[in-house]
C-alpha cells in the first residue's frame, strides 16, 4: 500500500511505480499487489517538477509506504506492519474500555469496583493483544473477524467473568457478556472508525 499524505496530494499529478497512475481528486491510496520488491517511486507534480526517490521501496511484503511533503520536499517513509497496526490497537483498547466496561459493571454491580475494573481491563487488554498477534500473523479474514466478534468474544468474556465472579448468577454473567459485546460491535466499531478516520490511521 502506498499512502499519500494530505501535505502532498493537492500538488501531485501522477505517481509511478510500475505504471503511471493519474492522481484523482480526493484519492490518496494506491495499491500495487503484484509488483517486484525494491522498485523506486517517481512523482510528477502539477508544476512539472519530477521527483525520483533515492531509496528503493517495498523491501518486504509487510511494508506500507507513506509519502509526505516537508520543507517543500517529498519524504518517503516505510512503515512495517507493526508500526501500521499498533496505533489502531491503542484506539481499540480505549474504545473497548469505554463501551464494554461500563455496561458490564452496570449489569453485574460488583462488590469491589476497583478489583473488577482491574480484572476486566486485563481481559480487554488480552483481547486486543490476541487480535494484534492475529493481524501480525495474517490470520484474520472477514469471516473469522465476524465469528470472533459475535460468537467467540461473548463466550470468552462469559468464561472469564465466571471464573472471577462465581457468586453472581450465570444469567447475569451471560447477559453482561452478550450486551457488552453488542455495544462494542455497534457503537464501539463506529467510534473506532470515526477516531481512526480523524487520526488518519
């Protein structure tokens, strides 16, 4: 993936890696699925200037290239998959805490709120780390993500809650697991999309 930052997109006419691609108004992402590793990027600007990168790009399959303009000169930066994914994981962690934790606490009414917050926060952190490693290993597919969000997550949440809250009725634990995950899968996913779009992630 080659991503054009807002600092350069308005002045750029075309981007060349294998074939020249005209830059459409508002378009900022270009995907080249089949070109060789190590090719250089050539940029043609609307004022006629041409820039040829002095380093080779896409040195490995997990690279994401971002082109910016700073001090009047293009800057080409290669992000590894880790660098691309971890900001989204931080957003996911915060959104999960904001959407799931209040719902579960409202339903279960735990005796010690402090201990409950710590334990449930660890569960959310574990969920985010699991998804992070799945992404790094290229496991997720659309079907797998849907399965994980709507089936595996509520089951995993229920088991975790039951281990530490056996004094609470199972019906409440099940309700808390289902409702909290539905809250994240609706409001939470929208918040993630909104925040990621605002931050340009």
